[in-house]
């Protein structure tokens, strides 16, 4: 982090004000642009000083922009003159305090990670969280529908058939990954999010060491001294309607944020209507300088029809159609989800703190499918505690953090017959109970990280994570000799991690990472369709090796980050499909993931206020099976299924006075559809653009009007694929989830600041 200290030091020429911008080492920052009402009104000089003319009165909402830092709106007032901004792409100086004495919402990994900020999210449609994250090199989210997303990081997670696992995710520091390792980010409103940090690979020791990595989502909150009411309304193609309302305030010792959002979308395909409502409450209260308590509550209620995947013939002839059985059954999922947490931070001293959080989540899920009806609910709870201690090592600041996280949930699920074929086109109808099961899932992480300055320029970070997981499966439906009760108690896994950062100069660094990670099988993967537990099925284990460099040039207007990685995974978990909803999990071999990643951006602000910022993010990968024998077929040496060899994302941002234009292009290379590599998806490129106009009506009231077009070349493409699809009864395999054709959106945002 960097601290921007804005202080009114004196009045000159009657009512002129001066301010100063420095980083945490008190080094002045020049070329920081000061914007008010989308107009640049000042810029810092070589001493970090800016001047405001006498016509500007407190309180004054200004925006600070610097190529090396994330922009942020702040309220400058006589009682509020200190603000905190995040350095772009985790740029750091060696003198930086690694762990601050506040509630921890960041990975605190010393080597560069990737961030998607609210500014980036605002460059897309307010329903397109996926597109913004897909700008991150090494990350590819396949989106079959608004409620069907699969996150793949450096090839890890590509073999998950539905949804996302093999990563760990947190919202405001509270886990949103369930006891089976599944994560659903579509339950959160993108307009509530201020940033998303992506840690690729098992580097974030204190947030688990899953092989895919970690996602840290954080919600918006008012700046110090700020109170506002915001309303956002969006209309678009295929019946899109979205309305959001936010109320927030931040006083000296308390913050309060309340957001409500409702969205409806008829969908491009048959049987694809989506409706969602969310409520988010985030609040904190400081008893004094040493004690802070906070509350988080997020409620989501959505109903989403499921068109499912379709065959190649159907995809080419009519991509709007749903899969026949899913359309006939009018399949859908209905979810009610609660995430609640209470956190407390205590400062034992200036350099020693603890943050402890207790949390609860609940999911009620009902899903009529052609082959059965799934009725389930999950109760989960846990506690997380983190101690952070800053100390002096070799005359420089060092840090030790340690703690633990316990999570337990009970998953109750039943399946029933679906009698949709007897309803004369009226959709699904519950029939006889087929199964009734309870899963108790427990996960314990104990972790510690120490960060040491070896020399003035060299820093090392050593971490360790110890994980213990067990499952308990209870068959409530079947008794006697056919009862399928089972337990699985995995051995503890020890996962060390080493990061080394060398600061070449103030604008360049080089880094190395070596880390060990793992992914547990879910309890369903450990059971055969007959309910027999497989005691030989174990977790995937892998080692990650990574080198990279990051540097700035032209007064930090140019930012370049490069990395190369190698990830070896043993005991690869594969799910062999043996029926409509039946899979056998096996440890099938070894994969090798390697790739090159590049991020480059340039920002220039002209004296007339014109801002021009081109950027490009690219990756070239070679993920393949090293040792993979599936029964009698050997796929050793083949490309890993469901992963493109190249992904390129780039664009241009333009801003002039009240106008801003954002354009983006995403290119995805061809992907193997099956392990034999006999079928590949087609490569595709899609273009998106958004134009915004923002005007200040009064000192307190501002209005923004925006409009955009997604896929404006009307490319036909598959936004997600189902690997190793099998056609039953002579039917053609259903590999493809069609992406949206050309579509538009437009909206109005109104903000009233007090």
C-alpha cells in the first residue's frame, strides 16, 4: 500500500490551498493529477506539491490519478486529510510495512499479484464480472451462463465439469469456498466490489495453498468524511434490467454501507431466464485507536433457468436452443444464500495486532434436472484468527504473521424422480424419493509467514500451511447391508512456500517463488456410483516454480510485468462419466503446466485533460499430460483438456473532460475438447466497448450516462465447453455453451453526496 498524505499547509494569495502527496517513505510523488468533476484542476510538482485555487471550497470531492497507483475518489475536508490508495499491481518498496495493524483483506504476498479494481469493473457492463477478471493473464473464466462459471488459473480447474473448484476465495476476508472446495462468485453483485486480488498458484500461505490459487474479493465503502446515496439503472438486450441502490457513510469512528441490487435477464437461449436480488451490509465501529469491530451480511436470492450444453450440430444450426431434455423439463436452479461474519481487531501495540472473525453461511439449493430433482441445503460456520507482528531485522522492518482457520459445514441433499415427461409440457414434477444423504465436512488450516529484509534490496518471505481435512458421509435413505455410510480422514498436508524479491531500483524488481500446493477430492469423487468408498483416492499434490520481473518507466507511466512458471501436479484427479449424473473419481497420473505471462500498460494525461491508456495482457502456455492412462487408453503427452494455448486481452481507454471511452478485445485460442485431443473448439475473438459521460449538476449531485456494445462484430463462439462429453443412447455429445451474440446495454447512475 502507499499513503497519500494531503495536508492543507497554508493559505496563499488569500484563499489558495496547497497540498502535498508522498508515499509511505515520505518521498514526494510528482505528476499526480487532481481531478474535480472529471476535469484536471491541478497536478503535483517535483516536490509533490499541488495547489487549488480559491474558488474551491471544503468539503471537496477530488480524484487522485497517477500511473503507478490506483485512482480513487476522496473527500478533502478540514477534518479529513489522510487517505490510503493501493499501488498499481502490488508495486512495493522495501521499506513498506508488510502487514498493517488492520483487518486483513489482502494476501500480503511480497511478489506481484494481480488486481481487478472497481475502475476496471466499471469499464464493462455491470453484469459482466467475468469479462473484467478475464483481463488477468493466467486466468480464464468460462461462462456457460450468468450462474455457470468455471474459473481456470494456469490450467488448474479445467477438468472441473461444472462450477469452480481447486481455488480458494474470500469476501472481505471471510471464506466463500464451501467444505467441498467449490466457489461461486456469481452470487455477488459486481457493483458492490471495490477490488479483486488474484494470487496465481499456491503462494498465499495464510489463505490456503490450493493449486489454482486464491481470489480475494472486497466490497466498496465510503472514504473518510464521505456520505453518499447512489443509484444505478441499466437496460440492455434480451430483457436485461438491473437496478442498484447504495447508501454509505464514514465518520471518525464508524462506517456504514448498505447496498441493494435487483437484476432480470430473459436470456439469449431458450430456457435461460435469470433473476437475482442481493442485499449487502458492511459496517464497522472503532471503540478507540486499539479496538475495531465489524459486521458483514450478504444475502442473495436468485432463480436461473438452465439451457445446458448442446451438440456441435445444434450449435451450428441454432445456438439459441436449449438442450432438448433440459428444455422439456424446464430445468432451473433456485438459490437462497446467506453469508454473515463478525470480525474484531485489537492492537496490542503499534506493531502487534490480532484480527479474529467468526462467520456463517447458508445455501438453500433446489434444482430440477431431466434425470432427477436435487434438493439440498448447507449450513456452514467457522472462525479465522490472524496475528501480525512487525519487528526490526538487520535495521529494517520485518514481519511475522500466524494464525488458523477452521471451517465446517453440513451438506444435506436429496434426489427425487423428475416426472416431467408426464406433465404435457408443464415442466418438472417431483416423484419418488431416490436418495437422502448428509455430508459433514471439516477443514483446518494452520499457517505462519515471516518476511525478512536480507539486505537493503533483497527481501525473503517464508510461509508454511498445514491442512487437515475429513469427510463424513451418512446415507439416510438406505439401511441394512446396502447402507453407504462412509468416512474419509485425510492425512495432514504440509505446504511450504518461499518468495524472494530483489529491488533492482525504485522502478524495477525481480522475483522468484517456490511453493507446494494441493487439492482434495470431494466426497462424491471418493464414492463410486454404488456408494463404495475408494480409500486409495488421494489429493492432488503439486510444486510451483515461478520467476518474474516488474518495472516502470517514463515517470511510471509505463508498467510492464513478466512471469514464467512451471507447475507439476501428481495424482491428477479425473472424473470419469458413467451416467447422466454419475462419475467415478480416480487419481489418473501427472500433468505439467508451464507458461509465459505478460502485462503491459501505458497512461498519459495531456495538459488539456485528455487521458490515453493502451494496455495488453497475454499468455502463452503448454499444459499437458505427462503420465495419464485411462483404462486401456494412454493420453500421455497430450494437451490438457479445456485449456487454450494462448489468450490475449488488450484495449484502449480514452478520457477527456466528462467523457470516457473504453474498448477491449479478447482472443481465446483453440482448446482440446477431449483427452484424446481428437476434437478442438474453434479459436475466437470478441470486441467490447463502452462510452460514459459524467456531469456534476451541483456540488452534491452528479449524473453519469453510459452505453456499450458487447461482441460488436457478432462473433459466433462457445463461451464455455464441457470436456469429454458423452452422448447416451446414440445422441451426439453436447460440448458447447453458446456465447452471447452482439448485444447492447445502457444506463444512468446518480450520486448525491452530503
